C-alpha cells in the first residue's frame, strides 16, 4: 500500500506549494491538475480497500459491514 501513502504525501506537498501563493499561474495549473489526478487515485484505492473490508466482514459471519461514512473536515472560512 506504499503507493497510496506516496500519492498522499505528494498531494500534501502540492497543496502546501499552492497555498504559499507565490507559484506562477502556469505552474499552479499544472500542480492543480496533478493534485486532482492524485486525489482521484487515492479515492479509488480507498474505495477498493473499503470493498475488501466489507468482503472480509461478510465472510466472518459474526460481524456485519456498516456503510462507510468518510470523515469530513469543517469548511474553512
């Protein structure tokens, strides 16, 4: 699962760089595009992991899978 962690670390670096505000527009757009791709890849891996967990829980018979509800951060003002 190192790929997920690597994607997440790169995404965090992109966000930090964009938040600085001193990145030229062209580079900002490139970073934003890369960030969106990384975000999508991370979401797909999380969805796959969630599916695997549900299968394992169903196979056990004693535990039941519950709907996954992602944690949401409060909106920044």
